[in-house]
C-alpha cells in the first residue's frame, strides 16, 4: 500500500526544506500532498519568493479521514513556522496525528516553534536550527543533522533537508529505499 504524507505549508516557508522532502519522497513512490493552511492555494516561500501551488487546503483536508495519513512534514523558515504555529487547525491536526502514532517530521525552526508548544517533543530527543534549542526546557536536544525519536523526526536547517527526507523515507518504507534515493540524488 502506498504511504500517504502531507506537507503543511504557510507563507514564508523555507524553500529547500519544503521542496526537497516533496521531491525525494515522491521519487521513493510516497504520495505527498501539499497543504496550504490558508484558503489560498498559492503559497510564497521565504527567500526565493517562489510561488508554490498547493494540492489542497487544510480546510479541505480535515474534511477527509486523516487516519489514512502516515506522516506530516512541517518545513521551517520564519515567518512560515510562526504562521503554522498560529493556526489552531494545524495544531489540532498535528496533535491528533501524533496521538494516532503517525510520523511528525519538522525541520529548522519548526521543532521549537510548532512542535514544542504542542508538547510533541516533551521528553523526546530532537534537533533544530542552532540556538533555538535554548527555548525548549522539556526536550533532549542533540547536535545532529537529523534526530529520530519514536514517531518524531527533526532536522536542523536547509543544509540538512536531504538527510531529513531520507530519514523520513527510511521510517516510512525501509533502509534500502532511503539508501536508494540517497544514491540516486548523489546525497551520499
């Protein structure tokens, strides 16, 4: 059965942290749905001003059975991560997915800005953009490019986006699938 993943998008998202997981996961045969948290399908990135057209909106997504989802990916970037954190619907969705044991994957500022206020990294090992870890008092910060702790996968920044995506593929499929994509894109 094909694995199903959503990537939650808000204006100000970090370009590479969103596009790399979308690309790598789709190469691995994982169904990735881009989700705008606003009613506007067009989302603008932080640095490049890249306009990404989402597959659906959060309003439409939550009308569906979210139990069919295997994971949610949360790119970083400020104000993107702050915009995600400000969305009550996003917070509720993430808490429900985490409670159901689904993978929650966050990179850069998002582990601290989005996941920490929801209690999703409480007592868990995590990583994030350097310096932001100081804002988390109830998680276990590691200075690693990617950290996997149970159903939570976190990563540091744009430069670790490839490793982040490969870790997600390995968690959803298997080690060999992740290594195949890493080799295909010359990541390793």
